[in-house]
């Protein structure tokens, strides 16, 4: 069987995805969908689905519609997330919510969810029940994760355990749905499906923790303003870890600094990061990223396929969190 690289599969998906047509009318329903699904996303989830399929099969056309369903569902959630977060920007340009308004973003998002199921129903009939079950479980858990995330905005204290559970649902589960569906489409064994599911859960946790770290300690060339999570008062791994380890004076700084009207944004960010640095939070976060990534790669080692077949997936996973391997 032919082993494809992640780059080849991502392009294969892009070619397929951009050929999928939406109606022209009503314009205000479908134009936002074309805008949201256009080039610019990472295409991480469909790429993971195709890489997982390619571990066991090489008839890649058989997996492209499921990959389209995953990507469409993911982008549907972003349309609705932007409404809930009052977010004006998405991928460096105005969000659908900002460009067309709340009502359009809701309705276009609903239509995207329908389109995701329409793509999913084109998978081979023999595996459709298993694929549909995996997709529905994934979709419900993503909604649960979003609700926990919103609940945390109203809580003064969030434990590290609670935070990790939330990001598992909100971030990891969508990656795990992709790998699971890819494996199911290729006829993988139950054990291999479970290993790939766990691989993606751990990879998703590492990816989100890396994102949290980069928001405060990254580089603005990555396209994200440094300290945005701090200014928004978001509950991130860095914040919940700091709150868990801080004394009362440090907790007061963490609680109040983002909301001080007499400080500039730079002063707010610097005050919170000073507490992070004192408590060694960046190092603790890096440790957790390394642990999660090691657990993910261990799941690849446990697969029933020859080691060389996992190389593309292993390399892609490493690239997602900035590793050479």
C-alpha cells in the first residue's frame, strides 16, 4: 500500500473540498459558508483523518467525504463560537459574525451542520453506522466542552483537572473523532481504533497546552497577539496552574491585573507573566506538553501496522506542536 505524506493528503483534501459546491441563493445564507470554508484553516482534522485511514488503506477517495464532514463541522462550531465569544476576527480577517451579523452566523452555521451530515452520508454503507456513531459522540462532546468553557468564565477558581477535562472535550475529541473515523473507514481492528482515539486525545491536549503557552510566551509573527488570553481574563492552563500554586497576594494580582483601568495592556500582561515566571508556570506547562506528546506517540507504537506506516502520522503530530520529531 502507498504511504502518503501529510502534505500530499492535505492537498488531496483541499482539491476535493474546494470542488464541493454550495447553492448561490439565498446569497446571505451561502456566501458566509463559502467565506468560512475557504482556504486559510489548518485543515488539521481532515489531514488526521486521511493519515489514519492511510495506515490501513490507500483508496484515499473513500475517505474524502468523511474528511469534508469533519472540516465542515469544525467550521460550523467556529461560526457559533464567535457569536458566543463576541469575536470580531477569525484567521486574521473579520468573522462571519462581524461581517454578516448574528442572525446570519447562526443560520449559516446551522446549514453547515446539515452539510456536514450530507457529506457523511456518502461514506460506504457498510461502515456508515459505526462512522455515524463516532461522529455523533464527537459532536455531542464538543458541545459539552464549549459549555464547560462558558461556565468557567463565571467561576473564580477552576482546577487543573477541570480545565484538562474541558479541553479534552473542546479540542481533543474533535481530533479523536477524525482519527477514529479514518480508521473505521479503512477497516481497522477495534484495538487499533482505540489506540488511535487515545493518540488523538493526548495529541489534542498537547496541542492546546502549546497554544496556551504560545499566547503568553510566543511570537507575534505566529499571527496571534501575545497576551491576548491574559487581557481577556481567560482560564488557560497557565492561569489555572498559577492560581493553584500561588499565595494570596499572587492570586490577587492574577485576579485583578487584567481588569485594571489604570494600567496599559503591556503592564497587565507583564504583571501576570511575572507571577507565572515566579511560579515556574512556563516550565510546568512544557513538562505537561512533553508528557502528553509522549503518551500520544506511545499509542502509535502500539498499532498493529509496521512502524514505517506510522511515520507520516508521527511526523505530522510532531509538527503540530513545533517538534522536529
